[in-house]
C-alpha cells in the first residue's frame, strides 16, 4: 500500500471526493432545467437555455447546450433562430428534421395562443379594439399577410379570414377575394389589415392605392370599408385615423362608435 495514503498514526486515509470533479449528467441537467422552468418560467434563463429546453424535446439523452449556443452564434439572436427557415436550421450541424420542427412550432403556438385569448362575440368600437383583435394574427410572421375583418351592422365580429400570403416585403390583396369573403360572411362593414416585416407600420403609396380599389369594389355591393390598418411588430397605424381613406368611411382612432347601424364619432380634442 502506498505510504502517502497513510496519516500520522499510520491509519489509511480515505480520499474525500472533490465535488468539483463530479460532472452533472445530461439527465440531471435536464431535470434541473425543468425544475427552474416550473418555478420561474423563462424569467431568469439565458437565450441559449431557452433553446436547450426546446432541443431536449427532440434530442434525447445528450447535452444540447453546445448545440443551443451554436444556433445563437449562427443566427445572432433568439428571434432570428425562430424566424430562420427550416432548411437553414438543418444546415447547422446537429439540427435534424425533428429539432427544426420543434423550433418552427414554438412561434406558431404562441401566435395561436394569442389569437385564442381574443374573446368571441367581440364588438369593435374603436381602432384600438380592432388593433388588439388583429395584432396576434401577425405575431412572428416573416412574410407580409393580409386579413379581412368582417363586421355586422352593430360592429360585431362575424368573421376574420386571411386573404393572401405575400413575400417578405410585399403582399398583393386580391379585390375579388376580398369582395367574395365579405359577401360570404354577410358583412355590413369590413376592416382590411396587413403587416410590414420592415418594422415600420407606415402605409406605403401602394397600400393607399390598393385601399382605394377595395373601397370602390366593396361599395358596389353596399359594404363599407371602415379602415385599413398596417401592423409592424407591436405597433399599428390606422389609415382612416390619419386621413388616408378619402372615399371610405372615416373611423376615428379613439372615439369611433357603432350603434344601431349608425356611424358616429368625435375626435379626442372635441370629446367632452
């Protein structure tokens, strides 16, 4: 027996384990991550740890921390990872179809969750009401998309349908599709909505031109266009509130009301 293992009395010394040398197993790490999530949600987690939680669902039994960090290094931010096309995600070593599927699923679930929180039988009385109702539909989109919000004579939502998907910086709204959708729901009034992926919610010249065409077409079937609202990230701009809908029904941003089928409203300055 090695003499170095004996103490001064000649007794054999038992070497105490160095806690720093005990590496956490992948299973133990995953359990600790789950416990942290159940206790505090994502509040105190780094972005790579958020990705870890997702990757743990698609890649069993191995440490996915390096892969999560690799994703952030490749795309630059958590949002950029979620926004990346599935084929680009799969070009990152270690990311297969299942992991790409999980990553792309998360923002879509978030969008559906936000949409489901909007109450049924909602009445649209203001542009703000319309913005709150419509905004979740554009959550996490990387392309421009257009919707038609259909209302009855008292402002009750009777339908909201996607008109078209576009490109990252353009969407073309079909006048025929808009008219047929409004007629399908028996709408008395409609609100057009689409998003800008540029981060700027300001309506473009093309947006204004398209709105005039829609107003003319829907007037022919006795349907009023109340507004065209442009969304970008967490912001939106009402074309009607900004005087950009000549020929359409002017809808004030704050005090527009629909009552018994009649349109009335006051500007904030004149409201008493």
